[in-house]
């Protein structure tokens, strides 16, 4: 298990097919057991 910090541009790769999407999906898969950290503004930034 590892801890990762995702900024908005990295986390968006979970929802939009881009270079790096496969890696982000594998790291953020709950079965991987990693701790994922984001800042509170991430949600509003993704919507904007």
C-alpha cells in the first residue's frame, strides 16, 4: 500500500481518456488499497 496525492489534472484522467489514464485507474482502484489524497477544491475545479 502507498499514499498518493492527486491534483485535479491527474484525477481528471479517471473520467477522460488521456495519456496516463490506465495508470491512474490502476492506482485509484479500491482493490489496490492505496491512500489517495486530494484538496477540497478538486471537485469544483473538475466541474469548472
